[in-house]
């Protein structure tokens, strides 16, 4: 099979950020008590970082405190799909100017109860792939 | 807010398996070299286990060898969504009868290159939640 017909296309960083920005549901992946954990979150992209909300005392809050995380979003149709995965570090926003900047985004929480905290994931690495499904 | 108006509904095991069976794209989550990893996979549910394909030598293959894993699938509309997460153990099928049973399923690989191996995830725990989005 020639390379240009390969069913998997590696996306550029620009394409990966652009696709991430096109969806609102992603998944934060962390290690908690030695076990892999995954949390669906509504997110937005701001200055090439992932921004989402959580609340103190939640499992998600424990999971993002100072740890290495992965974050994934994808979308697909019957013909194919894409997936973008980033690896990075998550931190809870505490400085007033950071929180004010986060509040400029149209961020809707996945769970519409009070989510007073913002978490930002800074990417150390981002990889995106586009797939065509086989028949 | 009264309990019956809570925007998060915990789903029963039956509902969780039923919703898992309604989609074909999920995400396997593991720990590899001490880091959280996530892999989108096309899967089917067979006898309340998750079944997907991979190939020897892939990163996904390394990730599922004998480890504790999490698996997540979700779906959403503008009004709300659901997410089902299971924790369990993954193993590569090797016995002929296991492989023949797996081949009865309509499993399409996410990447349509040769995927000669089947992986089955046996759940130790399954949790499902349904969400209504806030305004």
C-alpha cells in the first residue's frame, strides 16, 4: 500500500489543536492510587491549553493535583474519525488574573452543579491521528 | 435541589452495559512506564465483556498485557449525555475456542490494517452516569 493511501494520517500540531477546538467533550486520564482513571469533562481550548472546571473534594480534583495527565478528544463518522491525545501537567488556577482569563471562555460544565475551580492542562506533547475505517 | 431533579443519574449495571453496547468507539486507559495512556478503540460487547482488536508489537498491545485497565465510552447531545466506565483486566485471547467466539462479533478495527489479535476486558466494576447539561 503506498504511503499516501495509508489509512492513518498523522496530523500536524496546528491541525491537532484545531480539531481539539472543534469539540467540547474530552477525557482527562490520570493515575490515582496506582490505578488508571478516566474522567469525561467539558472543555475549551485557550491559548493552546485545555481548560475545564471541577469542584474541591471531587475525585477529579484529587486526580489533577500536580500530576502528569493525558487528555483525549475524538470524533468520528461512519467513514472515519480522528483522535488527539496530549500529555501534560494539570494545575488548578489560583491567581485572580488566571481565573479572570478563564472566565472569558464559554465553558459549560459536564455536570451543571457548582464548579468553582478551573483546571488548566499545559501540553508537553500533542499527537493527532486521522483514520479511515476499513470495510 | 430535590434528589429527583439531580442533573446526574447513576445508572444500573444493566443500563450501563446496554449503553456500552449502543456505541462502537471506546477508550482503553492504562499505565505504561508509569504514565497514564489512552487508546481509542473500536469495540463490541460480548457476554458483558469488552472485545477489541490490536496487533503484536503495538503500543496498545504492550499496554494491555496483564495489566489493570479502565475502559470508557460515552455519547452526548446538546441536552445531555452519558458515560460508562469500567475497571477490569485485559487479556489477549489465545485459545482457539476463545478466538472463534470473538470472530462471531461484527468487530471493525479503528485502524483497518491487519489486527490479528483479540483483547478481552473482563470488568471487575462498572459505573454509568447520565448527565443533563446546564444552561
